C-alpha cells in the first residue's frame, strides 16, 4: 500500500489538496483511490488565478478539440471529496473542461449539492456522484474499503475517510484522511467530530498513517 501526494506544498507539487492511495494485492491487481482535487489560490505576483495539481496520469482524456483519446497510465477507481472548500474541489471543473473523464465521486450531501451548483453555473454536466454517510463501508475493487467519519470544520458536512487495504483477505494497512480539521472549541459550523469513532479506528490493529491538509502559498 502506497500513498502518493500529488498537490500541495513542496518544491514541485503546486496546487490544492490531492493524494492517491495505491494498493497492490497478492495477485498483482492494483486499486487506486484519490482523495480531493483542489486548487490553490496563486500569489498575486504570479499572474495566475489558481494552480492545479498535475493529474494527467490518472484519468482517461478525450481532447475536446481533436477528439483524440488518451488512456490513463495510473487509472483511479474512485474519487473521495472531504469537503467543499476551493482547495479541495477547485480543480474539478477545470479538468472536466479539459476533457478528463473523472471516476465516480463519493462525498457528503452538502458537498455533492455544491459541486452540482458549481458545474451548472459553468454550463457543464456534473460528474457522477454518490452521497455517502459516516460509518458506511464502501468497497472499492476487491481489496480496499473506505469508511467515512465525522470531522469538524468551517463548512457544512465535512467528512474524513479511513481507508483499509487487504492482502490475502486480511487487513493490511489503515490510512486516515481528515481533510482539514478544527478542534471542537474552534469549530464555527456543523456537528462536532465524534471522538469515540476516531478512537475506535485507532484501536484497530493496523499500520495507521495520518494525512493532513497540504495547501499553502509558501514552498515549505
């Protein structure tokens, strides 16, 4: 099980939050799940309105001018969105405009509805989306299960995701993605995160990795 950070803060990865968990099972079958697809507000002096992560390897593309089809080198099976801030959803419209074929999106009701509004305002058909609820077990392929959980943030219905991978039908790795996260004391909107649920995830006998927000206008 590998984690690849595509957008965010370092010398080469410009753009908003975006990461991929890639899991190879005992038979060599690869499953990829992407988390968030954001844009970063570029510094004024750059001359650009926003910066996007480079995702061309992960989605098939139909060139909107020539009709030429380009197949993804590392195709993604599902796209999970934590919440509806620009640094987590801002690249969606731009990539659809460029002809990229997005996988099914799984997110909360509010985030799904807001994405629909954004696509409608831009005169585009919204991608396929599914509303998911905290506590659900969402199987992707044969060897990956994603469980949404409640977090606290400054927008309605943010969710985190716990990703569990399997090898030989046994749990292999557990990875927690909080999106953005505020403490209960600083939370301006929505329901508080459920501390008991998070502690339950941590008690599972797995190798647990935490992913955090990676957007910044600074290089480090």
